C-alpha cells in the first residue's frame, strides 16, 4: 500500500487516458452485443476511475475501489 500511496503523492496516475482499460471495455461491449447479461462491474484497482466512468457511459452500473487513498481521491475529483 505504501508504494501506491507514494506514487499517487508524486502525481502518478494523472495521465487519465483509458488506454489500460480499453481492452476490458472492448471485451465487455462485445459480450453484451452477443447477449451476455453484464449489468454491473466492480473495478478492483480502479486507479483514476476512467474505466468506471466509461462503463457508466455504456449503461453499465460500475464501482471502483483502490488500495491507495490517493487513487480514490483522484478518481473522486475527476468523476464527481
């Protein structure tokens, strides 16, 4: 936990592009198109929360958690 707290304290995670979650988002969208009943997602290690926000925009109820308080604070500030 201390590592992640230190990283977020120095600004790590401020690059808020969704690139690291793009494959996940693509997979979920494809599964839904094929009829999978994916109504909610829990993003463990959500970092800045962009994947959670993208899921909400796709009509999926999503929540995120992260071990680092700095990550949770960043996600909250970006996605109020």
